[in-house]
């Protein structure tokens, strides 16, 4: 029988799903790190850095070097394997928790809930679920679901995420799974094994990366994120949105070439035995070996205000020919409350987007890329704006907002070098924004100005941006 993953905010008051989850997590935390079904071993599969492990003990006995190399620090980011790898990861974690729940006397069909923070019909949706907020349970014992380093508003049950953190209209309207080389795509760019350091797919950017940063604390780093119990509910929602994207449009499809079979990923199952899985094996969640479904994969854009958000999602024709039409000349640092970067674009780009009507008819799209983002220190997310008038506060021009740059995995990506360059790489579809600006007085298509402002009023950090570039496709 298939397990059913349910919306955590729609669980009935009498439902004990989270109570059993907490008890299972407590049991997993009591196991030594070298045990495959322990809490720390499972988190280390995502990434492990002993220096940042908040639970490290001097008497820890780590798995062998060979074991760590094969099973730890395996998470796929900036890759078309981002969704399939995390689906495998969640599946094995869920079966481990479910086995523990059953051993503790709980239901045999326990399933991991998901956190649908993008549901604007539910006033609670963006709040951290209640079971995760208190350091103590009703009986006075420690609550294994609580993490004290999350943002204060998050743990206090106050609003901590905004529209930019939970936006899903853009990714759900992406026409293609695979990202262009310097453009957007739902699932990420074609890669081999990719732990970090490549172009981030639309869903991985928002809401995935931005919610990691909004929750804060352990969730902000590859090496600690999976130590926060809310990580698993967050990723269950990202996994659900993959199915939502597939269901909402008949033209949406997973890759058909080497994506499904070329790379096999190694895990240890609930019995601790070595297993491998390919992307092809996890395309259908209701089939073997997964056997789970979601209680709701309906199209949220069809029945909420999200349906009115302007995107280029109606474009179905995809051309593989990309052309860079503008770029900054040198790197710069985001170490001020506001940083502006200028680039000169070819004038024909502005001509193509002369009016909104013209842009709607054209199959060509315009992408702004923020490339080679690196830092040696933790950093806040940054909000990005296009062509804010000189001397004016970008935050007072929401109509010129491009998107939010989450710095999830920044330190890890900064330490690694790949053929695509170092650091994080984000792309934003600015086709409609570009068309809007072309109708404004004084519009000069050759002169573009990109503004960066730390999100949520945070202090800036020493973050270097290698290049801002403009592409058409």
C-alpha cells in the first residue's frame, strides 16, 4: 500500500504524525554517527564538515574514509539531478523513520508530511509548524524537532518568510525541465555528478534556496541543513512541486536522454544495506520502489492570485541558440547596503522588447545571469532590481524587482572549482520586466543598471560577484 504524504498544516488535531516523527528523531539522535540509520549519518549524506557539526563529540568514531567518500557529501545542487537525488534521499530517510515509528508501536504506514508554505489560502502556511517551535514537550522532556538557531520569528511562530521566499509561479511556468546554459529551467542544467557550483534551476532557487535562508540557523548551510528536522518537510514540498509541475501542463516532461540511467547514486537503506538508485527508478512515486503519493498535487496557479503573476511561462517554443548581449566588465563586491552594477547591452535587445505585446508574440527570452558568487563568510540573501532611478531606494520600486538571490550553499560552492567556474550561479527570466521598462520615459536599451540590496534589512557581507550578464535565447 502506498504511503500518503500530507500537508503538515492540514493534519487533524488528533493526528499523531509529528508526535511519532519526534519520537523517531529522538531515537535516531541517540545512535552513534557511524551507524547508517543515525540522525547525524543521515544528515552527513547531504554534506559533512566536522568543524561545523554542532553535535560533534571528542569520542566520536566516524565511519571509515571509504564509507564517507561513497555515502557522505553527495547532495546534488546546480544540476538536473537536484530533484531526483533529493527524492531518493527523502525516500530512504522516510523508510528509516517509518521503521523506527513502527518499532516504537506506531502505525505501519507512517509517511513524511510536507510543508506547503506557498499556499496563500492558508494564513498559517508560512509559519513554522507548531510542533517544531518549543524546546520542551508537554512532559518537560527535550523536543527533538526544535532547533534554537533558527531565526527568532521562525521559532516564535511569527511571519518570517515573504512573497519572494515562497514564490512558485515562475518555476511552475517554466516550459522545460533542463535549464539553458545561461538561462532558466525547472530542474537545473545538464551535468554529471554535481555537488555544487553550477547554474541553479528555477525551483532550486525559489522556493528551495530562499526558504533555507529564511528559516536560518542550520538550514543555511549544506553541511548542517539536514540536521534540522524541518529540512525533511521542506524537501518533501519541493519533491511535491516536481509532480505539480508535471501534472499542470501536458508539455511538461522529465529529461529523456542520459538523465535517467547514466548516474547511479549510493545510499544505505533502512536495514543499513548498500543500495544504488538511478533517476529513472524514481520518476513515478506511486511505483516500486517508492510507493508513496501526495494528498494534493493540484495546480495552485489555476485557483489563487498566483495565476495573475506576470511570467514568460506561456512560451512553449525553445531555441537552443543563446547569445550574450551585455555584461559587466569586472567583478564587484556586495559589501554595502546598496551596490549597483552597470552593463552596456546591444540595442537590438531593447528593440525586440519594444512593447509588451511584441514580447508576448516573440519566442525569444531575455535572461539576467548573476555569475561566480563567492565569499569566505556567511552572507544574507540579496534582492535584485533592474534600472532603479539614480539615487532612489530600490525597495520603493517593487515593479523593478528581479528576484532574490539565496546564499544557501555559498561557502561550500566557494570552496569548489568546476568547469563552469567557481561559486553560485543564478539566472532570472527578465523578459516581461524588460518589456515593461521599454515603455517607460527615457528608456535606453543599451544602459542597464542592476541593484543589489540585502534582503530583510540584514547587514551586507563580503560577497564577490564575478559577472552580471544578459542573454537572449
